[in-house]
């Protein structure tokens, strides 16, 4: 690497997360197969719009971290969303066990 290049872990992490989430995108659009045409189109358009919002947020995050900005709410937000995901997942497992 040259002296003018920087090694940017935030952008690399964002690309890794995008690749890891690619299979979940397939699972995310599969429910559209169960809908009628109009609700399926609405579902897919909404899914695509929210996916673009996610990509935009990760783009902003990568560039803000590269500039050295570290918003304080980011660490708390990551912890809060991880906690919510764990609670919701646990409730779903308890509610729907043994997945009949």
C-alpha cells in the first residue's frame, strides 16, 4: 500500500456484511410467492426500498468512520438492536416450538 492509501476496516466490514446478508435477501423475498399479484408487488417494492435505505446507511457509516467521526449513539444503537433481535428471536422460539 502506498503512503497516500488508507486501510479502511469499516468499509470492508460493510462489504462483508452485505455478502453475508445476500442469502437472507433470497429468504426475504420468498414470502412474495404466497401473495396475490398486487400485494406481492407492494411487498417487493417495500423490501427493495428498505434494502436501499440499509445500504445507504452503511455507506454513510463507512465514510463517517473513515473521516474519524464516531457518533456516540452508534455503539448504543448496535447494542440495543442486538438485544431486541435476541429477545424477539427467543420469543419466537418459545412461541412456535416445536415448529409444527
